């Protein structure tokens, strides 16, 4: 039985040798084995950089002055706190539904999007005495984005809402406008209509620069639509904010 078993090994040995030879024929020149490669390690996760809200001091430094408007035939002054056009102080009730963020913009986001620091400046055009009220509000990065995103969404659905001013109920009619400034921006014209049909027009721009939101208003008390806040004023404010934020 053992004598019969040995010849059966020969074909197996031959096949094994041929298999090894075939494998060797695919090696690089010189007979060395192909290098073994390992998949590259995934790149290390980058840390998430969160922008901090500007402090009251930083915001004050970032607020426009007449020096920033040199050559634009404009002057700037800080209004008394109780006369600021855009104010988070003692916010009034907001309309129900999708118009609430637009109404909140007149109150610097309050009470929906409260800021941690605020400044105000009034820019007067020398030629026609048009006054642009500019309000700066400091927020967390998430808060600033939420504020401007909410106003942008509101402008897609809100056409009018009621606003109470003392004993008067004024119907606010909204006309969205195009604006491209800062990191995010929206704008609209607003007609305030009394019960007797008398109407006055205003325009509003809301611009986000990092964690700061600019709310600018032109209140010309005009019976005709008024232009949006001057791009030169908004551009100067965006530039100054960027110099402080970075």
C-alpha cells in the first residue's frame, strides 16, 4: 500500500511548482516581490472654528464715524438711546405667523433673536438730508445666522401685517428687494398705511457680517417708495466690521 501511494504525490508536487513559477513571473524585474501597499490613513478632522460675538467695546469701535465716510458728503452721529430707530428696548408684540421676523427686525431681533451688545449711528446725506439709521447687534454665530435666515424666509411669505402704534393700528405692506452684501443680506421697502389710507414709506436692509447683524433703515416719511439704504453707507459699515472681526 505504501509503494502505491508515493507515485500519487508527483503530480501534486509538479502542479505546486508550476503554480509558484507562474506567481513569480508577475514579480518586478530582478525577481523581487511586489511591494505591499496599505490604504492611506484618513485625514485628521479639522477643528471647528466658532466665531465669537463682538464685545460692546469692539462693536463701538466698529461703528461708523464721519471719518469713515470721508469723501461721501455724509456725516455720522450717535443718536440718544431713546430716539434710535432700531431698538431692542421694550419690544412690542409681534404679529402672529410668518411676518414675525420682519417685525422683529425693527426691534433689533428682540424678543426672538436678542443681541448681546448694540450700537447705533445716524448717517445724514449732505445733499438731500436723507437720514440712514444704522444699528449693529452682536450675536453668537448661530444666533446671527438664525436671525438673518428667519428674515429671509419671512420675506418669501409675508406681504403685510398689522402694527399697533399707541392707539393707531397701521397696516405694514412689504415689498422684498434684492441686496448682495456681507455674508448674508436681505432688504425690503415697507409701506405703513393708516386706517384713513394715509401712507408713509420706509426701506430696510439687514446684513450679516460674521457674528454681527447690521439693520439699516431709511425713514423718509414719504408718500412715495423710498430707495434702499445707500450701498456706500452699508459698504463702509461692512468693511469696518470686517477689519474688527478678523
